[in-house]
């Protein structure tokens, strides 16, 4: 489990294909940046841009994870070198500063708009239509591993597809300490819905059956 509070911005230094051809995944070699790795052991979990991955190598301030082809197909930002948001798995001795996060990406969103508004920034994302029922005003959502609050949400339909468009306000601190600063119109982002919303939807649907 995680909190969605990014602990550090690291850097994917190398992306190496695993043995097995086109259907195989990749090994990511990551510089942890300001993330301390002294208490990280092989087999521990670290969220990378919101996706929970298992540490398979560790040397100094660097670690490696293997990402399956399935994960690559369902996430963004894990297939090329560049900066990534990092968070170690939650312990019971830590504060829950964000909200409970599983590290399982539920879908890919696309940035509709990212622009300054006063001292803050407005981030507007188009989410897959089937995730719309889990997004609510003042509810929680994870974007690239960052726990955020939804300020506005609406379901839209055009000639091409149905989407759920939601808006988030980003304060300068969030921009400064995460990779969200690099987003732009058209960027793909990893989304994870709120755990509570997931279970409420399941209970309601089961009752109707």
C-alpha cells in the first residue's frame, strides 16, 4: 500500500528489453534521487509513477525493476528514460498524508488542459468513460502516483468516444516536487481510482443483481 505522497523524483536511466522477444517486458534501471534506499531490500515494493513494482536489484542509490509487457501496455511513462515519481511502500508507523493507494493503475487518462490559474495550476484530464463512476467532486484520485483532489467532474460524449473529464488544482509545491510539471496537452497519465469508491460500486452492483 502507498499514500500517493511522492517521496522523491527519480530518473529512469536505462530501459533494457528482457529475454523473450517482443512479448517480453523490460528492466528499468533507476536513479532513486532523494529517495533513501537504506531500508529497501530485494523484493520490496516501490511505486513508480503510480505503478507498484518489485525491486530486483539495488546498488548504492540505484535500483532496478522488471516491468511485464502487460504492465507496459496499461501504463504510461515506464518505457523510456526520464523523470518518475517515487514512493516506497507504506508502513504502519507512517502518517497517511494522502489516501490509501494500491499502486495498481486502473486506466490511462489524457491531459486536456494544463495551465496556470493565479498562483496555482489547473490540470484537466479526460479519463476513460468506465472510470467516471468512481470520480466525484472533492473525491480522491491518483495521477502518476500523486494523490489529488477532484475539483470538478463531468461526463462528456462526442462523435469519437465518451470520456469523463475532471479538473484538479495543483499548488506550486506539488508542481515543484513531482513530475507533473512536465505534463502538457495530450500527455498520457496513469490513473488509480479511490479504494473506497471501488468497494462501494461493487457492493451496489452486487445488491442490484
